[in-house]
């Protein structure tokens, strides 16, 4: 069976069969491998006089997706605050 053809419209609606909440992150550690990249997102946590980091999310991407991610990030920076409107 042939693989389904990929649509050029990467902005098509994303279905959310399970509730997935947003998570705030202070920073990210990148693990770069031959054909995939893992992004480990963390937040700073104060405690006992020394800062620690708590992992809040992790995403594994194929390296082939990185050019699209970079293009989207550059596009959102050029547009100010991205496609979503900022509420005051």
C-alpha cells in the first residue's frame, strides 16, 4: 500500500482527540542526532539557594522537519507576535 500523499497546505486544521494543555518553558536543551532532534523544554525552579531546572515537555522531530520549524519561527518574528492576537 502506498503512503498517503502529503498535502502542501501545512496550515490545515489540527485535530485534538485528547486534551493537551499548554506548558510554559524557560528554555530548551537540544539533543541533535543523525536523523532526529529531541527538544527538552524546562523551567527554572528556585530552591535551597541554587537554581534547578524541571523538565516540562519533550518533543522528538525528524531532522527533515527542522527547515519548516525554522521558517515558521522566522515568520512569526517578522509578524510581531505571530498569528495569534495578543490580548491586553
